[in-house]
C-alpha cells in the first residue's frame, strides 16, 4: 500500500504520525520500551495534543530482535497469532550511553538515537549495519476516508541488496521493485496471487525480517521508496522480527527455529505418485489399468492418489466413496496395498449442502457463521457450501473422526486442497478470532488438524500431507505442492521460481504437478517435466482434464520416466540424508543458488537452477530444442549422468537429450548411492556405494546416512592427502567407496569401519 506521492508529499487521504524523536525509555526485565514523540518537543506544552508511538525491543532467541510498535495499546491485535518459540538463557543486554540506547541479543544490536529531532534505529551485527529505520519511516498513518489507522515501517535497502521470499511467488525471484500483498488466493501459478503467502523475507546481506501478523500485510519492496522495504497493515500494533543468521541459509534456519521445524516425511513419500487427474473419468478398472500399465513398462510406482471424484459430485466433502463408482473401496484399497502401493485421497474443508455432513455440521455448530448466527454459505466451488470452523475443538474432532474411518480403511495420506477462499466480511468464528487475520491463518489450523490425526493414527514417522495453501508455520506439515500450473515451458519455469521463493520461507519439502495441471503437455514438455519432477523433493504426476500416464504421450516418455524414477530411488541414501537435515536443521532440500553460494554475485539472480541438498546442482531444460544455459559456481563439478567434469566460475550452454540434463556433483562430495532402483524405502546403510567426487587435498568431507526412519545415522568421513583418499564409517554393512576418476575409471577405496 502506498501512502506517499513522490518523496515529499503524502497522499491526500492520509495523515502521517511519524516517529520524530526519542522522549523516554524503560527497562523491564529483558525488554526495552522506548517512547517516541511524533513532533519535536521544545517545551512541556509540546507534549499535549499529539500522538506517541511506543517501541518495545525484546528477543525470543539469540540474534533475533522483536520490535513492537504501538499506537493505541488498548486495541491489541485479536487472535489468531502465529506460534513462536521462546528460548531461555542469558543472551540479552541493555545499555544506555550519552546519546543512544543499545539493545543487544547475541551479536545483534538495535541502536536507538536519543538526540532531539533525530529518531533513528540501526540494526547492527558485529559493528556492521544490517538495516535501519529513521526519518519518516516508522509511522501511524491515519486514513481520513476509512477513519482508521495503518501502522507502517520502512527498513533500509543497501546498495545492491536483493530481497527474496515472501512465500511461493511466481513473479520475479528477486522481489525488489514489487508490490506484494500477503493474502492467500486461488490464483494459479501464472499471476501475482499465490496460495502460500509468508510475511518473511531474506536479503542478500544475510538477515531476514518476519512480520508477525497473519492478516493482510502489504509490502512495498523498493517500490514506493526505492531505498526501503515498507510493510504496512490496518492495525494499532505492528510486530516484526529482525533475524540475523549471518547468511541467507543461516537466517532461514533461524526462522524455522522460531516458527517451527519441518516434520520428516516418511521415506515412501519420495517415490513416484500417480493420480487419477481431476475431471477425468475413473473407476477401479481404470485405476488398475494405470497401475498395471506402469508395472508392465517396468516403471516403479509408489503412491496412488484419488482426486476429487472419489466422492460423488455435489457432495464434496462427505468422505464417502461414491458407491456407483467404487462399490467396495475397502477391498479395492486392500488389493492396491498388496501391490506395495500407498494410497492418498483428496480432501478440502468445504462442505457442500448436499453432503451428508452438512446437516450434522450445521446442527452442532461446526461451521463458520455469519454475525447473525446463521451458517455462512456460498455457491462458489460446491453448491451451498459451508466452511469447517477449526477454531472449534469439537469441529476439529468431528472432522478428524470422519477422516479416521478412511485411515482405518488403508488410506495413508491426504491431499489437503484449497484453504484459500476464506471469507472476511460479516463472519464470526467460534473463538471470536479476527476474520481478516484468520483469512491466511485458516490454512494453518486446517493442515494442523489433518496432520495431527495422521501422526496419532500412523505415528509421527508416517504422517504426510500434500498441501496447497500455507502461511507462516505451515512448513511443519509437509509436503506442499505448487498448485495449478499449465502444461507449458513458461509455466514449468514459473513453478520452479515459486518453489525456490517458498524455500526462502523455510519450507523443506516441495513438489509440483509433473506435466502441468491445465491443458495437456506435448510429449516434449512432459518428458522434460518428468526430469525436473524426479529431481525435486517429491514427485507427482497430476492433471486436470486428461490423464498423465506416460504411454499417452509416446513410448519414449515411458523410458524417460522409468529412468528418472530409478535414478531417484538409487539416490535415496543421499536424498533422505538431506531430508533429515531439513527436519533437524531447517535447511530446505531444494535451495536457491543464492542460499548455498551467497558470496557468488552470479548466484544472486539464478532462478532456473537449484541445489538439491548440499551437493547436487540441477538445471532443468526449459526449451524444445533441449538447449540449457546454466552457471557453475567455483570448483570442479562432475555431471552425474555423463561423468564430464566442469570447471566452475563460468556459464555453459549445452544441448541434452531426454535422458540427460545438467545434474552436477559438487567437488569434495561423498555421494551415497543405493543398490535399489525400484522403491525409495529400503536399507540405506547396507550395500550402499560411496561415490567420491573430486576430493580436495586436506579438506575433509562427511555425510550422515540415516536409516529408513531417519534415525541411527552412519557417519562417513573422507579425507585426501597428497592424492591418497581414505574413507571411514562408524557403521553400516557392505559399504563400498569408489573414487570417480576423471578418466572414467572407478577407483575402489577401502572403507575403514570404526
């Protein structure tokens, strides 16, 4: 939202109350409260008839500073509130100097200027400026037309500083120059709208800012004042956190510690998922035909997903299999489980009026209501649909009880679709939450309700969703996918751009509709998307009006899909190690290049390639002629599929067939590769080959290989001294180390088991 007209003028409808100068302060425990006048105080009379802004500085953990700016304290923000961690310890200090106050958390400081007419807050780390707020930045803006207040903050953008994140955004990866509204919408992947809005950004200087408001936050990223990131909202209290992790990766990790670490998805979820598609016709014979067709072509399949029409039309959701199409669903699921498949079912939180659940939910008060006490309804999506009120514990239990019957039948996971079309006008929640703040937060409660049921029924190591909408904290409930894309190369590229943006918000696991959702891909696009999809954390074939089985495109598509499914399964010892790292350390599996190489200026703008974990660089092909231009950071990198070595610090332009693409292994890498190619869940610690790539003399390398539950890791270490490579492990069975020589000859290295 813009409040100014050029640099000097204010738009006619707004009356600004800027923080102008320090007036007084108080220290209460580990909190510093500073009172800022909105006019210069020349004498005692100047304290009359003017607003004051109250700034409170506190810290939930080292190197995280919370800033709270309040106009009217008697109007606190209503629920809901993001859940945040609070760490104990002696890491906060406050000191007063002649002309300034210093609030310190760890090595990070907020420095407040006390001089007259000189309001200024600097955020510093070890003497270096991160950002600041000063002249005409922090303000309460009175809207004369709406007769309400907006709280505004503007933080400095340094020369050359780039901004990333703010959710799964399909607009340009670097957010500088963009206006961003944090407001979940069902807008597809080809617009400025997004399903996953996260009021958190990271900059190339290595710090981040988390705006602690689940409602309608407006960001102007160098798009109103070009040297400032502005965020504003209709409220009397603005809370934000300066998060100083030192690097983009460190800051994302710190943000995850604050808002919640991603759960670890079970190993089976990393295999190939196939769906019925959306509006296509299907019954058990159709589904079985898909499954058998994959088996006949030796394409490993691990999860089958039933999309919307497993329930009868007009009755979404009733959580009852359509009896005309699936007369004996329990027996059908049992037959599929005997094939080694896991089962996922589509759900959402909307209950159509024709559903058997509607009257039950209405009579028991389980739905969101109008302010007059009636049930809120509309006809958009399902006729007369109502919305489950997850602020009501009884409604949560009722919803879980319905899903529990499906789990008992053999369903392993749920695709929690929608959660964005949440009303805000004339609405009353069970717990009286603010409807505007609930608009984005609703998806947190929705996905949390379903995820916790899966944890309770199947165990914490087996819970997994396939979720579309999200807000801050939803990274705790993986997996998330990119939503409705189109079967084209531009849409494939925008999907990747959105996923990389989301990873800057701490989301460890992400997927997309391989082959595109809308329309039907050419065989060329389908095959390239299969490459990309199977080199993502999770891999699902899904479409709208047409099926996504490969033989409907061409026979070569079957060969490509088979090759990359088997490749991914063989890489699972490495991939699951990276999944455990995402869960335990908060580092996403799929990472923008700038997250892994923040000191390489070329990596700052790359959004068509990514790191898959610590050691694999992936550059998908987005052209029909197979040509791809990609950048290789410093070092010696080896193409995993061809063995060709690339010197880093330069760009490459190459053409690839459908069985190859830039999949580069970083130098000094131990890459554990399994001997199983037909499933993702197997013993990663037995028979695994430890492939050693380009060892760097006297620079040790290591990796921890977990078991199939993500536990009991085997720690492997490698060191090269004067060209002699040694490998040690503290466990495992029949591990083999192979040094991948440039000449193509594999040199075996004995593994010393400690």
